[in-house]
């Protein structure tokens, strides 16, 4: 591929995740996938010594151009660029354990990738799995990735996590809050905001128009008010308001059956009221292929939906399926974003 063709490819900023888990292996292995290498240009942030360790674990040899922090980016070429932050000595690595050193390196990598994209130098961000406990060691204010992204790039607009499994999406109204606080946080305004964000991100991924089902919060979606009036007083009016705005949305449906309909192709996405209401269903359908998209920011942010798999760190047996799927989604959304920007210019 010539340099002009390379320059037209989307740029993906890649952050190496928690070094104590499978992230070094996943990062090294994904960089040798020929179809993915030809579909985008990559700028990877991390410690080159840990990439080498991951390459050894995965029995691969990623061919990258290495630069140090602060050095100018090379001209567009076929090789991924690895920005060596030299931020975690392998001698201090503790496999299978959440550590301050690991969390510090992971937050450093993620911050650099986010700020690189925020500066306009990348079209999307992808990261291999983090460990939240390790991230909190290094960044005490770390609630989840959304909070960290806001802090890193100074963005205050609405944002949300989406779970993606092949062509099925799960959006949510509330996320990382205690279950005891969920009902009080389900309002018409929040539901409509979640539907608006879901519609926009689904369209950015190629759904036009996206068909969204809304789950109830109570057993059997309240059973006509017998098991609660949230569906009648709050969720149904929000659905009607979304329809009035032109969204293709239906519900509320009982949460124990709505995913069966979505899985069978009736809907492209399900909006659930709380975190595990959707997460359990999606991970049961396809844990090894699941993707988490952080949407609402100026660029898409994607990662595999599984965790750091401390129990198999260093064994070279990590499943690459979800990592491939997450990077593929980041590439597609970046490509579509570049195409729309060009058409609008």
C-alpha cells in the first residue's frame, strides 16, 4: 500500500491496558492481524518492554516503528507506530494481581491515547482491558471509563457505555450505581436522553434507522400496574416522546423476553434501565465476542467487554475474538466518521 493510500486510512489510538493481565498479549497479537493492519493506521501507547513480553506470550512478532514520548510522528506508513512511554519496568510486574504500578501505567497509556485523539490526530480510541481496582489505586477518582475520559479531555456532554454483540446493541439508562438507587434515577428525561444518545451512536455505526426496544424495570414490565407503575408513569411517556422526535422505538417490554426478540432480529438495540439487566443477557449470548463502546464523546472509544483474565496472564491462550470485534467496530465507526466529515466539507 502506497503512502497516499495509508494517509487516507483512519487512525486508531491504542492504549495498552492492565499489564498484570492479558492486555500485553492481546495488544501484541492484534498488531499482527493482516486484515486489521491494512484497514487502519495505529498509534500505540505503552511500554515497549511490556509489548515485547506480550509478543513472547502470544508467540508473535509485531513489526512496529518505535518512538519516544515527545518525538515527532513519522510519516504515514504501513507499520503501526509505538509510542514508548517507558512507564512500567517488567521487573516490577506482578502477574495476576491488581497493583499501583499496573494501574499507573494503564491510566497513563489511556490518557495519552485520549488526548492524542482529542487533539485531532486520531479518529478513534481502542484499549485492551483495564482492571478497575488497579485504576483506582492510581487514580482515586476513577469510577469508570466515562469519568476518566471526561477528566482526561475536559468533555462535559452526555456519554454512555454500549454493549455490542455482532449486530445487537445494549444501551442503558443508569450504569455504575447501586441497585438501591436505580428506581429513583429512572426519569422521563434520562430515558429520552439515553434513547437520543443510542440513536446517534447506532446511526454512526451504520444503522439507519436503528430499531430500539425499551425494557421495563419491574417484573413483567409492571403487569399493567400490578407490580409497580414505573412503566405506566415514566417509561411509556418517554417512549412516546422519543417517537414524537422521529425515533424508531417500542416498549416498554418485559426484560426477561425482550432480548429473545432482539436476538431473533426484531430490534437492533435494547435500552435497559440498569447495568446488569442488559449485561447478563449480552454476556450469556456471546461473552467471547462482546464489545464495549463508550459513546457520546467526539470520537468512538472501544474495548473488549471481558476483563483482564488474571488467571491466564502469561499463558498465551487468551481468546482474541472480543478484541478483534472491538477494534473492528472502532475502525468502522472511524471510517464512517471520516466519510461523513468529507461529505460535509
